[in-house]
C-alpha cells in the first residue's frame, strides 16, 4: 500500500515548469495540488514505518516540493515587482496629467 501511495504521489508531483508565464505556473501548481490532495485523502491516520527505498522516494518528493516552493516564491517576487512598477507608472501618469 505504501509503495503504491508513494508511486502515485511521485507521478502526481512533477517538477514545476520552467520559463513559463505566471498564469501557466499557477495553473500547473493548482492541477498538481488537486491531484496530490486526492491521493493524500486516502492516507491512513497512523504513520507507517518506511523502508529504505520508500525513504528515498520520500526524499525525492521533498526535493520536488522544494522546487515548487522556490518556483512559487520566484513567481511571487516577479508579481510584486510588476505591481510596484505599475504603481510607479500610475504615479508618473498622475504627475503628468496634473502638469498639463
């Protein structure tokens, strides 16, 4: 059961796409997250003991989760930078409009 669960989680957790627009990254994350939630909903409440092979799969999952966290943090930073730029443009536009 644990091997099947881990195999399903690995299949449902691809690495994040690279060099895509923010919307595509968020859509990929939402799809991945929904698939994982469905799988994790079937996990029994008790924590089973894992074999060495299963520990390696868990380590791979942790790496993929870290890659998603980094990709989402980068997307957030980009989005904040864009919002800051838009705010500056609005301020400049107000100054220019006031001066005319």
